[in-house]
C-alpha cells in the first residue's frame, strides 16, 4: 500500500469521528431543548374555566392551579383595614365564587369589572388568587358627535 493511500485512509477515519461527534452533540442539544419545553408546559398552563367547572373539580381544585374568569359582583368588594387582603365575589352565567387576593390591585378593578383570577380553592370554597387581572372594557371608544360631523379639536 502506498504512503498516500495510508494518509488518505487515516484522514477519512478521523473525519468520520468528527462527523459522529457533531451528530451526537446535536442530538443531545435537541433532546435537552425538547425536555425543557415539555417540563415547562404543565406548570405554565392554566385554562380558563367557569365557576361551575371549578366546583366540578372537587378536591382537585385545592391542588390544581386554575384560572377563572367572571365579573365582580357589585357591593362585594371588602378590603381588610389591617392587611392588603381583598375579598370579593366573581360571577358568570354558571354561578358565584368568593375570591381572596393579597397584592397589587389593578386600577380598573371595581364593581362589574371583568376579571381573571389564577390560584387554588380551599376546602371552604374560597378561591385564593395569586394573580388578579382586570380586563379592559371596550367602552373606551369615543362617542360620535350628535350632528354626525367631525368633533372639533380641543
């Protein structure tokens, strides 16, 4: 065997090892990324459910993180004088839910506000929200002028 053929053979073998290392490294990185995505999904997803669907969860509502949406019932907002805990009721077409929340309250929160609460429910049926979001109402649209023309600039 000539010397050139031996060098060519040796170079070809080391190239295969290099290609194999790249492929194995790429597969390891891909598997790590897939694992991180799958591991993050259950903790980051909470579906919107109705008040009656929360009641149907039973004891699972005490351990499963959920999101409930509804409207704040007028006259039910009570804020504790000695702490930042606020209690109120949320209702939708399927029922009512008592909510307890401690934290910053959105500026647009109030009677009849549409809210999303995220948390768990205790054995007494009180929903302990860790997150309180108030949805912006669509009533912010400016009314058209009475004469049907354009409004004068201010």
